C-alpha cells in the first residue's frame, strides 16, 4: 500500500456570513476524513454547493479548516515551519474551472509561466526560463511553443488556456494537483483531450490528482480503476473504487444522482427511470437538516436519520455514511 | 407532409473589426409539427444565432444576408414589425439560455405573466391567470405558492419551470429551448427534461432543443440536426444518429461524449480545435479534424444531400463513415 500524500482527519469548515453577531453560519464541510495516496487519482463528485471546492482548497492549504487536521506526508500542514509549508505549497497545486480568470490578462504566456519558476529558483536566469517554458508548452501539446510564448490569454482558445494553466501547475514539479472542474467550460469535443493530458501527467510523473466535478461520466472516464468520493451538502456519503461504487451504489443519494445522469445512448436513456426522491429542493445550507443531511429527501429515511449524523464506515468493499445502509434495497442503472 | 418550419440556406453575418464572421453559413433545416428536434453543436457552431434568426431577432451587428425562413406557410423575413410582434411568442416562443436569471426581480410571477400576455394583446386578467395556473401545474408547481412569489424566492429549478410555463402562455406552435438545463444540477435537469416530455405529450407542440450535450439529446429528441461551423451537417432520426451516424463530426461527438456505461476505451476526443469562423478552412470546414478527409474535402464544400429515409448529410465520403 502506497503512503498517503494528503490526509484529512475529521475536517470541519464553517463560514460566517454577514458580520458582527447576526451573521448566519454555513458549515460547508462536516467531519470529512479522506486520504489520497502518492500517485493516486481520486474523483470528488457532488452537486453545486455541496462543499467539494472548499474541500479541494483545504487540501492545498488555501483554506484553514475550522477544526480537524490536514496532513501532508504525515505532517500537519498548519503546524509546519515556514520552509516546510513553502515546500508543501509547491508540491500541492490547484487548477480552476475558469482558465481565463486564472491567467493575468496583461501578461504573456511566457511571463505567466516563468514567474513561478523564477520565484522558486527552479531556473537560474531568464534565458533558461524561456527554454524551460517552451519545454513545458511542448509537454502540454501546445506546439510549436514559439507560437504560444508571446501570446496573451485572450488569444488562445479555452482548451489551450487550460493547458497553459496545467503547465504552470506542473512547472513546479508538484506531487499532487487538485483539478476543480477543469473541463466544464471547455468544448465537448476537447474535454477528453484535457483529461487524457492529466492522465498522462499522472502516469509519467506520478502526480496524484483530486478531480473535482459534478459530472459522473467524466469522472468515470478520467479515474478509470481509481477511487471516487461522493459528497452531499458538506458530508462525504460514499467512497470507494469507482467501478464498484457506480456499478452498485449503496447510498440513496448516490442512487438518485446516478438515476438522474443522462447517458448518450437513446435506447438505454429511455429505459432508465429516476428513483423517486421525497423532495427535489436542495436544503438551505445556512439551516441544514439535522442528522443525515440527506434525510428530508431520502425515500428510506427513519427516525434515527434526523437525530444522528452518520459517519463513513466500511461495507461491501467501500465506505458509506448511512444508518440504514444494510437495508437499502439494491439498485442498478438498469 | 409540409414542415412546420423550413429554413433554407440561411446565412447570418457579423461585421467585426477583424473581418466578417459568418455565424450561420448556408444552414438548412426542417422541423415538423409536434416533433422534438435537437440542434446539437459546440459553442460557436451557430446554433443560438440560427434560433434567433427563426424569430428574426438577430442582435446587431449581426444580419441575415441570405436565406428563407418559412413558418406555417408564412415568410418570416418579410413580416412587418407589427406582424412579427404577433408571430413571436404566439407562433414561436423561446426559452433563452440562462433565462431563469433574467426575470424582473421586482415583479411577482403573476405580474410577469400578465405583462407578457398584455404585450401580446391578451387583456383579460382572469383568463390569463387561469391559463398561467394551468401551465404552472403542468410544470409541477403549485400556482397559489408561485404566482405571488418574487423570482428570488424560488430556486433555480423552479424559476426555470416558471419560464417554461411563461413561454407557453400564448399557446405557441413551436418552442425553442436554448440549453434549458445547463446551469442546473443533475437531479433538477432530469426532472425538467421529464417535464418537457410531458408537456410535449399534453400540448403536442414542436420543440427545437439547442444543446451541446449528446446525453440530453439521447433522452428527449425524436430527430437530431448537427451543426458545425455555421452549417447543418447531418439530420436524422434519433436511432440513425446514435447508431448509424454518417457525418464524421457526428461520429466524433458521440465518441467524445463520456458515459456511465459502455467501454471507456471506445471514447476519444476529436483532434484539433473548432475553426476560426472569420477565416474558415477552405472546402469542408471539418476537414482539418477529419479522419476521412481527402483532397476533394480540402477544395469543395460538401452540400447537404439526401441519403434516403429523410436523412441528409453534408460529407463527400459519407458512404465510408461508420461509428
């Protein structure tokens, strides 16, 4: 078993809204425990507002959790000394959905990509930086690099910009990258090529990836035999091997989510029936349901579900947070 | 049977500082009464501009430079302003992209309904509200709760359902839906697509559904038109398109659509990137990305050709193409 690169231990994250004493609180992440091994690929899947981006930011040290621990190679990142923390931040990178917002519009690609190299002294001088940046662009499939070095972000397509953003993250030779919805703003014909590129970076350089998405189908494409973690309103509800979890979902929320995902095959799409939910409305995150946060929408909920917060526990080769897991009827896509 | 909508060789140009951009470049399409036609294309393929043209609503600097649009026997492009006002919403209604976020925030839903009806000449308050209530029930909303609400009091999915009800207020013969579920969660999306199918059953109106997502097409469409670089490149019924596509771009789109089922190894991106519409490639606009391209494709623009069973395809080599 490979060593963990990032480990979350019972992480809670509460945001205060408003100011002074009246501000409402949003608990965006509730007691999340999750670990990612060296070189692993893991998909974190959930709908908008479920806390998946917050969890990603916590993993790369951009947010400090309200409680709980974030360990990088076994060391608590919020108890590191300055140089350890800097080294950790170099090793843990993040890329975002909007590649246009991620790049400074008045800097050329060369300028954007050389800045981190010079900052971390990974190159000796500007001459070397230019060669290194060209090499990176080549690696990202932006060829010939000379065509891209002196361009501005607006001169590139969405797919090309996302490759530049990936190049910048990879330039620091990280061990771990959080990719937060990296393809949702990219043309459908090109999405898979960005995922293929990330896959290659994982295979060639052993970079671990946390792929954050709302899209189970791209998660399946990218993760392949890897793991998936499913999140609902701040709580991790089911984690495990992706094939196993999607093939035989145990948590009622995951069953509902899978039944709602359309498939690009008309004969299959028209025989797939949505699982009835008790309510379609997403609860107010500032006033979340007690106990299991899914219980008001869950067709199987019982009294205990409103009273106690379920924790992830092993069952059927995966981890699941549901009081009634053993009794939830089996469910398949067809 | 005569089509409800017939668009022939439509071209829409935008004069920009860099040059002339042909957002729609000789596109043709027919939509029949009561059918759900999906218009599939990536961003920049021209599908939204195509839809705006059907309403004769192309925003400047865009202009329709050639082509003919016949709706239910009438020539849309020669209608007067007054006639257009009656044609829009009563004959063809459109749910615009992200319309759920474009409602008037200080007007209650009931007033938005009344406002719309009045602007199109329907004045009886009681009648309008009665019809509005019926339509709200059709989209699974409780009129007593929704009519008096302001938009911010409703969730995104509820607002989108209100917009769909609003679009149907004047009993149009055709409804255009531009990416109606893009901003919504998966569960809400599935619910709205089911509602659209129900509406179609109950009202029997035609729908033109604009989307980039082949999974949504698979779920709701009867027929599919694929657009690329401002042209309709293939039209067929749902089974033909998904199981026997004849245009290499259609094949590419199906193979590039990730799925929960099937072999992942069959999936792959389309090489290259979408064309620059100001300087499109000569010949077939898809040839630089096409596995089947020959010299002829680099020189001669393929035209939309009937290949039997009401299918049309614009490809020189369609006989060699298979999924």
